[in-house]
C-alpha cells in the first residue's frame, strides 16, 4: 500500500488537527473535569456514543446518557468545556509519525507549509509548547485568514494560497490530510495527497475511498522517497521508534478478549479495557507495536517489566467490530495463568507494521506474529528503547 513511485514534489503542506495533532485525549480529559462538577463519570459507552459527533451533539448525548437534562443544558456543558479548553490546548499531543516526519523533512531541507482550519489564536495556543511547530513551516495559512472567509475545505483556496506564498506550482505540492473534505480540497487544487483517515472508531476499509490518492493507516507508513523526498533512516531492528512523537503509557485492567488467542493461535494476549486505552492512545491509531509491560500477577513485590508486542485495532483477519489493544507478553507464565481483572501497564515505544488481513492461512498469521515478536525482542535491547524498561511509570502507583 505504501510503495510505488509518484511524481516528485518540492514541498509538503500539512493539515493540523487529526494529521499532526491529536486533541481527543485532551477533549476526553476536559470533559471528565466538567462532569466532575456534577458528580458524573465519563464512562466507556458515553465516550463511544460521542465519537464522530460535533462537540454540541456529543454533549447532547452525554446529557441524555448521564441523566443530566434536569440540571444543565448541552449548550452550558459545551460552553464550560470550551472555556476550559482555551487554557489547555497546548496539551494536544503529536499523532504517531508527525513529529518524526516534520523533523526529518526539515533536516533535509525540504520545504514545509501548514494549511489549517484552526484560527490563528487557537493555533498559537496549540503550539505554544511545541517549538518544532513554531519554526518548521515557511508558510502558515489559517481558517480565519480574511481572504479565506467562506472558502474553507473542501474549497481549494487554503492550499492554493499556501502554494502561492511558497512560489511552488500546485502539481509540485504534496498535501497530508486526515479528513475527506481536506482531500477534496487538495485534489481540487491540483495537488497530490496522502490521506490518513483519523475518523475515530472506524476500520479503515469502511471509510470512503478516493481515487488517485494514497491512503495510509498512519504517517509512520509513509515513504517520502516515492515523492522524490529523502527516505527515513531511523529504523531500529525493523521498528520505527516513537521517541519523537512521544511514547504511549497505558495503565488499565486485563479484560476477557475474543477467546481465541491461546486456543486458535497459541498466542495469548492480555486484552486491555477500552477506556484506559482511549485515554492514552488516539482512537484512529491501529497497527502492530512493541514496548514494555508489567502485570501485578508476579508474586514478587518489585515490579518485573517484560518485553511485549501488541496489536491495536480490529484484527482484520477476524473482522472484529470493536477495537482492541492486546499485548502478547514475551514471557512464559506457565500453563493456565490468567491476568483477567488484574492491573496491567503498557509502555508502547515502537511501530512494527500496519494490521493486515493479507494472509493465506491462519498459520501464515501465526508465523507473522512470531516474526513481530522476534523484532520486539531484538529492538527492545537497543539502548534507545531499553531505557523505557526502567521508566518511572512502572514504579508509580495507579
Ligand atoms: N490480527 C490480524 O487480523 N492481523 C494482523 O496482522 C495481526 N497481527 C498481530 C500481531 C501481534 C504481535 C499480535 C499479538 C496480534 C496480532 N493480531 C493480528 C491479532 C490476533 O488476531 C489476535 O490477537 C487474536 O485473534 C486473539 O484476539
Ligand atoms: P482472550 O481471548 O480472553 O484474550 P487469550 O486466549 O488471548 O484470551 O488469553 C488471554 C489470557 O492469557 C490473558 O488475559 C492472560 O491472563 C493470559 N496470559 C498468559 N500468559 C500470557 C502472556 N504471555 N501474554 C499475554 N497474556 C497471557
Ligand atoms: Mg487476548
């Protein structure tokens, strides 16, 4: 999917929200804070029912589900969360591969622009603690630029403006986008596009497809050399470290999975409760990753931290409807061991590959998972990933 030559480009124009930055975890955290005032908790099913809705519609469903309609209106909850967000936009985190790609392109002298629907004021807040994003773009086009009034995506104007300011013809521009309207805008501008959908809670093959546009599950899969740009050179034993974008730390509980890991594949996976995963990892993230894990099952008092590789997503071979995050801990705990109900911690620090359904047999899938485990065993011995084994995260309570 990621391979194949395209026409060479002279610049890359990025979208911001859902492409470079993830605001979901921040929005979840702010919503929890707002609900605390009403002694309500943001549960898994409430989060799920709000996904993909406009903020006001999301608050409508929260109000209904948590029986709040006699005490407060959705509009009031929305206003409170907007007020809180204003002071917290800088907590928005990088999506996997974004900081890595921008750092790389900048280092190799490739020209960069930003074309975002965000207002200049909110942009300033979002990047106030991200020095890279303050300096890497030669051109920054914002949603509230006076000349772009009523010309938001899918209109091509914001991308055409960026190209004009760069002095590069549209056909030599590559746009990186997560939204269908952004892809439409870029194609209408006559630019090439890499489409990385960020629609939460949706398997990638059930999203609308665009012709003549490369679709990826993550920016980590992107190969700049297919657009005439410098290739990445940062892999460690076939994995891409997440160090620049930030590692993910999940603290949760083991839940019952689909009941086929040990039985059907001979590969037990300790599925983690969905709420803890959604707090730590953007909903659009899927793929096969590696890192470190601790389970409180171990009889010793000191925490043992094990190597692990995990699958995040929909197990496309089995076409699950629910997303799962399931680590295979690379340690033999003995027959019949179960952690269901127990606390578990994961620190995810490297990307191996996207999830795949492209296997001729179950054996081929099993072989591939063993190959992932070999990559994890090897890569995690490298100093830059080994350092996370002793991360304070594994020592702290909670
Ligand atoms: N499931 C898939 O459908 N496609 C995959 O490419 C895939 N890769 C995996 C890689 C690893 C390291 C692990 C631990 C699991 C993977 N799985 C994959 C998930 C597997 O199907 C799942 O763990 C079992 O079905 C039990 O739920
Ligand atoms: P499920 O479908 O419920 O996830 P699995 O067959 O995948 O069932 O087995 C999962 C259980 O096996 C986990 O919940 C965990 O308690 C246990 N287990 C034993 N050894 C391991 C291991 N090395 N890695 C992950 N889970 C393990
Ligand atoms: Mg499992």
